[in-house]
């Protein structure tokens, strides 16, 4: 999860960027770092998934910095506008361990390199991004703060006409008590 102070910094960023492009902007309440996307999962097997994620080894608290803005898959044909995440290797280790635990349940393993980020917007249709690119280029700073993550969470994502709605189902400590 992204704490209030960083969400507030990103809220100010989005207030500046939103008028520059008509794309699908992420609600601030949806900002999170995804370590593993599970996809469709049967409700009847939710306790099994929660128990499995609970077996992910606790790597210790993780210092996370939010800095930089970029595009996936690339700036020439963007589908996602993101804020970058800088963290020690323990974040990537958490993603790998979560992937391994989920693979034990039959969930497909991730075949792409882990690139932690916060999705600021999605570009689903051709859009004029010139003003957005100029606004980003003119930012005085792309450093949005840092925090120490103490827990990771299992979220449910439900699609709605206005975008995904996330519900936190379970929380797990990153450090042993």
C-alpha cells in the first residue's frame, strides 16, 4: 500500500497531469505495488490462496521510494503511465516467492521481469499525448517520497464501468514479530 503522504504527493501530480490528456486515470485509492497478479480465482478456493500467500517467507520491512515517471511498454506506443518504485532486492524476492507459492496452486508463473511501479493511467485508445509529455518534461521533480512497507496484502480486483475496485482481503507482516 502507498501511505497517505505519498498518495498526497501523487494526487498533486495527477491534478497537474489530468488536464493534459484524456486517458483513463487511476483513482488514488487504487495505487499499490503489485508483486503477483493472480487473475480469475474461484471464491470457494479463496481460503486456500490466503493460506498459501501466508506461507511466503517474511523478507523484513522494505524501504520504498517513489520516483520517476515512465511508460509501458515504451514511450512510443504507451499503454500505461507509471510512477517508478525504487526498492532493495527484497521487493523482487518477495515477488518471486509469491509467484512460487502461487505456482504451487496451479497459477501460471510470471514470465516477465519484475518492474515495480504504480499505475497512474491506462491508455486504451489512441490519444494525443503531446501536452502530457510536455507537462511531465516540465516537472520540477519526479521524486514523490519514501516510506517503509511493513505489510503486504492480498487484494481482490473487480472490474466496474469506472475502472477496477480493489478490496483488501488479507494482510501479512513483512517482518517476523
